């Protein structure tokens, strides 16, 4: 595939009717797809929230590495808590528990990363 074809394919969407796209974002899929009511709004909110909070953690790390600022443990806890909050929005929307996420995380790893009790301790910090 040449660069021009790649760019054309990457930018393609199944539906170029922007009124329909705006409608999906505003109120859910009018065709009754996998989301409805406020689910898409929650997913947008949570996804952007995770990205924003992750960027704040990355900014703190950048300032430490390049400007010599100290690592702020309180800030790390706050940002991680905020990330968990946004993940909880998605979990609530799809009836997924933190226990299920931890089980999946441990299942995918050769070494268990976190236990449920550890996660509960982290959440209560």
C-alpha cells in the first residue's frame, strides 16, 4: 500500500454523514446499536479523563527527569485515584467489577501484579 492509499484508508469512516455522527454522540445510536442513552457520553468522558490524568502523571515525570523537580507522591496518589474514577465510570456502564478487572489482569500476566486486597487498599488511600 502506498502512502496516499494508506492515508485515504486511515481517514475513512463507514458513515460520512456528519449529522448522523453528531446524533450518535449526542444521544446514542439512533439505529439501536451497542450503546444508547448516555453510554457514549460516559465513554467519551471516561476515555478523555483517563488520557488527561495519565498526561498529568507523565508531565510530573517529565518535570522530574528534565527539570530536577521532586517526585510528588501525594500527586501520584491523586492522579491514580482520578484514573480509577474514570475507569469506574466505564465499569459501571458495562457492569464490570474491579474484581473482574484484577482477575483479567492477573490472568494475562505470568506473575500476578495486584491482589484484590491490594487494590482495595490502593482505592482507600
